[in-house]
C-alpha cells in the first residue's frame, strides 16, 4: 500500500504523481501530513517537509519554513531540490538479464558458462573503448647513477 511508505524520496514521488492526477482519489496522506513540522527539518524527512510544503502537495497549519532561518532563505529564493512533473524518456533504456538469472544458486555452475554472462559481454564490448580512452604511458626518464662521490653534481 502506497500510504504505508516511509522513504521520503518515494513519498515525494508518490505525492507528485498523485498531484498530477495519475493516482486515484483516496490516497491516505494522514501519516505523511504529520511529517510537516519544524522538527522534521532536522532529520531524514527534511527534504519531504520542505518540498511537500513548497509544492503544495500537503498542507500544515503552521508555516515552519518561515520560522527556520535557513529554510526561510531557501524558500525566499525559491530553491527546489525536486522537479515536480518531470517526464523521463524511458525509451532508450535497455534491460537484459543474464541467462542464469533465475537459476538456483545451490546448483553447481559450469566453468564454460562464464562466457555467456551478461557481465562478460558488457566488459568485452567496453574494453576497446576503455583502452582507447586510456592515456599513453609517460616517456622513460633517464635517472643518473650517483654511486660514486665524484659523480655528484654538488
């Protein structure tokens, strides 16, 4: 259930999606409403307490952002750490699984199976690019041998 989530970033995302109208009416925000307080500006819920108030996702009777000197500056300058309504282009994301992803770890593995691993194929594809991007080694420098006192430069 979405309303039971306690992760501040997930809560902000849910509130944003709800505010855009993508979630059905009836999302229970009672527990999250209680997080809008001056006390939560100094713990793990600070970002939620700030952004939920700034974006109007949740309301509270007191204006705790005005009462805190630091957050008042952020509010006055309209600083935001979260972009509401941001649309991500997910069409370019490719997800693939290794052939043995769903196999039981208790089963013995074949030694020749490693060549089919998704990690091996990714490393092999990246290897030329990594080698091409590597800087050339520094030139060899001749270091004089000062073993005899007569050869010292001073």
